[in-house]
C-alpha cells in the first residue's frame, strides 16, 4: 500500500494514526509538510515500510531507534 500525505501542512503525527494500516504500508510520502520530529512511536511501527519521503520538512529530530523495527532496507528522500 502507498500513502501520499505530501503538501498537507502536517506538523505532528499522532501515535495511533498509522495503526490501522501499519502492517500494509510500504511507501509513505510525507514531503512538503511541517514535521519537526519523527520517532519510533509514530512511524517506527511501520514494519513493512520500504520507502519514506521526508524531504522539505522542518525536521530537527529523528530519534535513533525510529526505523529499527522495519524488516526491509528503507529508502529515504
């Protein structure tokens, strides 16, 4: 499953947001939003994620364990 949430002025990803699709999501586009942080609690639970685009955000914090639970090599943009 692919999900494009680009250009939505998202500043925070609430912890349960991806819960219903966490085992199906493979491509996630969060580019051109207002994200300042990603963590193991929000996108770190997406175990099948293969590609994530976080470009053009205001990221200042990517917690070290954010992508450890993923089963695949993840491509970042």
